[in-house]
């Protein structure tokens, strides 16, 4: 059996090598590789860890964002270095921007035996944590040989990946057999792991960590609140923010806003376009509706005072959360256009009554859970949007109902994060801080 296993992985190494030769020029051509990433992917790291480490793997931006609270909790609980590996260039860049003060950021090495032996000796892991699911047979095999526990958190196997994994089920089964624990999002993913040969006692339904709390820069939130809230609330106006909008959403909602103003609704409108390069065109749309566009970047330097016809545009990057924090009602864009919607979780975490349109193809899972918990409002057309918005503006009790539902939803998300952290702490020995 051992000889058969060795032969199986030898074939895998050979196939991986030939596929890598084909992939390298394509990867450079499509800007998915750089010379620095290639150096690390071949195992040439500029350092060696003498003490035991916690190694977290996050494939790309989505997984990098997912691990924020987990990373902070691990740093607070365990006294050892933390390594974060990513597969993509964008994931690596975002990880360095967000987590460099907590961890060393590297690229995941190619899944070949001679590379992994070298990397494992340098990283000296005490545990390997994989966010969601990227199963590398050689990596999992060598972690098993080195007696390094493997924990998969927020586990999932997509429809596309499941088809591929079933083609190499024997190899996948041997790789996953090295896992200490697998936390999956739901029963569907549990059954998929079971069908690949994982023992049921290793699989735990822990929920979806995407619904866990945000990692926030509280100092920046407070700064935005201090600088802008007195202006927006000068005459006790309600603040409506349109987040991550696309054309033609601004024009459609500005028509509704104009009606509300003409009917003496006290409301201030802030627009945060998904793409900042559209600011100039949005200014023209605002002017065409009889309002005065004001970019938030100009407000503080101009010692700005709120005027009746002002409509505000967030033209800076990275400040949306701060403006969500001071808003009263939020609409999330891309959902009335053909862009598949955007993340509706962020305003929910700030306990804001949140509206979105019918097109949420890119966030179906999030939409389903949010609506099930009653934490946001889906509107099927613009007329329904107008009616719902008017009800929210006029009815403080209704806004409070949605704030409470948002709070309940956040507790639901916290439970998933805690479940996954427990899988890790149960598998991680030593180095716990006093």
C-alpha cells in the first residue's frame, strides 16, 4: 500500500510539473504571476522561523477578508509567529495592506514535493489553517508526515470544484485524510466531503464566517463621524447613502430624491459610486436634476455648511464604512443595474435599515441568509423602493425593528466565527498566552 501511495504521488508530481511549464507563460501574460511571487512559489523564502508558527492559507481577497477577526484572536491568544499565505497577487497585496502588523505574508508554494520539503522546514508550522477550501494533495500529505494538524475553516466545495475532485477522488481522499478537523458551512458541503472519503467524525457544521463581524479602524470611523456628522445633521436631516452604485442607479434614485425634497422630506443624500472614476459624470447627473454636487474630499477644507440643494459624492477610497456608520438608511447598488449586486453585510453590521434591488446574482448565498433573518429589505422595482424608503423615513419604529434584526444577524455571524476558532484551539497545542 505504501509503495502504491508513493507511486500515486510520483505521478501527481510529474503531471504537476508539466502543467506548471504550460501555466507559467500564461500566468505572466495574464498578470497572475510576478517574479517575486514566482520566487516564493518555488520555495525561495528569505527567512527561517526557529519557533513554531501558525500558518493560515487564504487563497485570494475574499478569504483574506474572511480571516481578519480570526487572525486578531489568534494573535491575542497564542504567543507565536503567524504566517499568511495567498495564491493570488491581489490576495497577497490586500493581506499585506491589512495584516502586516500581525503576520508575515507569503505566496503559497507550488504543490511539488521538493519545494514543500524546503518550505515546511523554513516555516516550522505548529498548525495549518485553510480558509474555505483549496485542497493541495502534496501539501496535505507532507503536513501529515510532519505531524502538523490541518484544520479547514469555513469549508466549502463549489459545484465546479466538486466535479474535478471526484475525478481524482482517491488522491483527494488521501490528502483530506490528513485533516484534523473540517468546519463546513452547511450540510451540502458536509456531504461532499463525506463523498470524497473523509471520516464523519472529522466534519463539523460551523456556519459561514462571511457573516462574522467586520475588522474596523475605529479611529478612522470616529474621525469621519466628527468631521462630517455635524454637517449632515445640521437641521436634523435623515441621511440616505447609496453605496457602490452603478449607472443608471444614481439617476433613477435622484428622481425619487427630488420628489421627496419637493414633498418636504428632511433627508440628505450621499452617493458612493462603485468606481471613483465616475465622479465627474455623477456630478453632471446631479446638476441635471437641479441639485448642487459636493465631493466629500472638498468639505473639510472648505469649512462646508449644509445647503438645501446639496447632494454629496464620496470621492475617496477606503472611507465608505465611515459614512455607512453615520447614515440612517442605506441602499446597496449594483442591484438595480445589471452588475449582480454588492455586499449588503457592511451596512447591516452598522445596524442600518438596508435596501437592495432584484439583481443579486453575485451574492445569492448572502442574500438568502439575510432575507431569512429579516435583516434587510429586497425591493423588486423602483416604485417599491420609493414606497419602502418613504415608510422608513417616516416611521422610527420601523427603523428600530430593522436595527434589532441586524443585531440578531450579527450574533448569528459571531457564532460561526467562534465555532471555527474552537476547532483551531482544540487542534493547536502549546504557546497559549497566560
